[in-house]
């Protein structure tokens, strides 16, 4: 897994009489189902404290995009609370708490590309020098990670869509969740195929369980211009972001 530079949510902690959560993004729950609140409750239990902070969540990472927005928010909450309460929990234990919230939460305790093994909770810094320009494309609909995994065993590939590994800068990329997600959401398969056929795109693949498709660009390509052209050709309502991964 590789972090994106410059694309992140923001968490603001303000002292209060009790815990509460606010979010600026419509449709994002602020009840007990939000991973931030679940991280707070897990921290309270393990540190034997009662959290008395109002947390304001400013979303930049789209919800249901397969970009780890909720998981990174949970990791940041655990790290933030641990610092605010004078680090009552050691890093390894904090990572295990994160793993109990989601398989990719421990990855976000690191600020670099990592190898994630097991069910994703065994994380090791990869030491990879990978500074590639990427463009993200997300349609207006989210994808359920739970449903993607449930459909994987019985899903089938579209005959005219490439699913195989792609190699960029010595890194071999493949996403086995494309098969079940593309079967249900054909637009994502068509978008990937369109990107792979676009001049200046070195690789294209779905991120996580979707619904974001990312394109790795060749050196010197204007990412903003390419994003605009792809949007015009596919869906003008696509959310896009250009930046670096590494």
C-alpha cells in the first residue's frame, strides 16, 4: 500500500465536557458507526479514560471511494488521543486496537509505502522509492467493501477488460477485487479500459474495493488536462484529484 501526498482528511480536537463528533461532509454518519467514534471508544477502554474532546472531521477523501478515508481517520484519532493523554498505550498495542477496527487501519500509522500481510494487519515499511504522478477518478456512487468481498468467490470477469498485473517503477500491481466490483459496476470497468487506452497513462487500476480508479501517468504528462479529457469522454460529474503517490 502506498500513501497519497496532499490528499487527507483533517481532524480537529477541542477540549469539551464530553466526547462528540462533527463532520462537514453530508452523508457521513457521526453516530457510533463512524470509525472515529469507534476508535474513541476503543481507546477509552484500553487507556481507562473518558475522552472529553469535541472532534471536528473535515473530509477531503470521498466516502466509499476505496481510498482508506475512514481507516486513516481512525488511525489519526488513536494517535491523536494517545498524544493528548500522554501516551498511555504503546505503539504495538495501539496498532492492535487499530486492527480490531479495520484491516487497513494499522497501515495508516506509517507515512510511507508498506507491505501489508496476513489480513492486512501485519505491516512493514517497504522502503520503496516510488514517486509517481497519479490521477484519481471517482464516480458519484460508493462501493460496499463488505459486498465486494462477499461476491469475490462467485464473480466472473468481463471478457474485454484487462485484469492482470501491471508493473510500474519495479512495483507489481494487481487488484483481485476488480472482478466482483466490475461485475456489479460495469462503468468502473469501462473507465479502467478507457484510461489504459489513453495516451500518457502508464497503468490504471481500481483502488481498494472502489469506487475510485487511479491512473499512473508517464513522466511529463499534464494530469489536470488528462483528467478533464477523460471526464469529458466518460462522465463530467467524476470527482478527480491529481498528485503524487509514494
